[in-house]
């Protein structure tokens, strides 16, 4: 049984906090391969452990577009076309998008007007697009390279938990 203990974030570096979060996520997903269950638990864990977020979750690729999956935060846009907004751009380019100020991103989709910055990780398994991991913050320039590397590690753990 996984038990969740909030970390003392003030006494550790961001890299150390992501390392602890990766350990927690690995334990949480151990032995479970269901995409929806693991996406739901990852969303809840990150939302409650990473400071300065107002939304985090998944958009899953249905073969045509991205469709809202498990998340934490306010209600969100349900469907996003490939190439549209930060999520659609990350999915179509298959590249991480770190956006310091979403208002400067051409075609940004404002599901929550409070969001100021965003990081989106494309989820690729066996060369197939599964979807994207999307994290928003109400603070400009909230995400840096440590966040990018930490989120990439979390997404790898998530993808490794799924059936091939």
C-alpha cells in the first residue's frame, strides 16, 4: 500500500524534490498498468506535491485529436487539435514545450485565465503518440530546466507503467 507524505519543500532543492516525487510515483504505480488509473494518480500526486500549480493532467490522443484525460484543477477544454495551442504543438512536434508566458504563445488556448506559464511533455511509447502531460501555473516563468527534467522523469515512470 502506498502512503503519501507531503515533503518538506523548504529544506530541499527542486532537483531533490523531483527525485523524491519520482520515488513516490514509482511506488504508487508499481504493479498497476491501467492508463486511466495511473494517469489519475500521477495527476493527484503532482498537483498536491509541486508548488505553484493551478492545473496538471493528461490529454490523450484518440487518433485524431487530444481529448481531456485525468487531471487536477479547474474544468478544462475537452478537445484540442494537433498543432493548436501549447498541447497541440507539443503533440504534433513531439517536443517538450516550456512556455514562460502563455500570452506570448501564438494560438494559446486559455482554458483557465489564471494560467500564466505552462509546460507540456509529449507522451510517446513504442513510437506512438499516447497524448501529452500538461502542467499550468498562475505565475509567469514558473517552469525552468529543473522542472523540465523532473517532469520528463515522471512521464517516463508513467509510460513505463503501461502495457506495451
